[in-house]
């Protein structure tokens, strides 16, 4: 299913977390009673070993007028897409994957969430934060070209994105806009993303392909209403890719 790059499951703390030692145990995220039955049938990507997803779904950046999405029609007020971003601000995951040099840079990416694990807690063993509890969140993400990368969020970012605060928790199947995350890349090695508090990263859920509760309908705008907006067409392309890859269409 994947090509070229190995993901190391025995992740060590990222460099920007310093030399503080900590201990924690990964656990597979359990599905709650209210989780979508569709999610249970989607293959797990947490144990990925390659950097590409092979699917029969060809990427399509066109917006089809006949395209339909399962959005709620209970209200007479249509849900217009609330997200706005410039395509010029986006970094292509393909460009990072195909980089011929090793490097790191702060990037903004539009990706589909293939898997979420956490947030999980750990304790620092030494250093200025010795004995303190912190959190880590792990995600596997992909784009409409079939590229795959992994992301690790630390500390309060992990808590916020994992739903421990007032922020809506990110879920598998979400199409997310990631802003100001650090990307590490090098030839023949999977791209890795890091989200730490001092980078001030942001995550915006543009579209939830797999609703879990009735309230999730607010994360499912009618993308047809924004067909004239290039950012909406971009989100729609990633939605189509994920739904086709996951067998939701």
C-alpha cells in the first residue's frame, strides 16, 4: 500500500523537546459507542511503512456541480464554508517528499487525517520539567496525491488538538488546515511534522467526512456553495480523495 519510506514506530522525543527524559506508553485509540460504524471498517494507518497510499482514485482539482456531500438539510439556512485561506500559502507535501536535500522549514498544509492516536500523557524524568506531566498526540496524514506523513504534537498543543480543552478534537477523516508546523524532510525518508507550543501552530477543521455526533454537522458545510472559491475547491478535492480511498463514496 505504501512506497519508499519507513515509519519508525519507536518514536523518540523530537529535538525541540530538549534532552528531558520522559516515559509513556502508546495505546491504540479506543472507539467510543458514539463513533461512526464506518470508521471501524477503515484500515489503520498507524503502522505505516511507506510514504505513499496507492488508490484507484485519481486526484481531481475540478469542482463538479453534480458532486453531492452528506450534509444536514434540517435547517433552512445553508451552511456556507467558513474557512478561508490562500492557495499561495500552502506548501505541497509532494514538494517535501521529493526534496533532494535535507532540511526543516515551517509550513502550512491542507491534509486529510488518516489516523489519530492520543493524546497520551508522559512524565519528564529530568531537567527543569522533571516530574511534570505533559501530553503527546500522534497523527498520520495524507494529501490528494497519495502522499503520507506523520505528525507529532506536544504539550498543550496535543491537549488542544486532542479535545482536552474547549477546542474540537481532531478525528480520523477530518480535512485540516495546519498552519506553522515544522516539517523535517530528506531524500528517501518520510516527511515528519512537529507541532510544539513555541511554534504557535494552528489546526482548523475544514470538513469532517465522518460525523460522530449530531453537532458534527456544523463541520460539514455545503462545499457546492463555495464553488467559486479556490480554497473550497481545494478542500473538496481532498474530501473526494479521502472518501474514495476510505470507501465512503
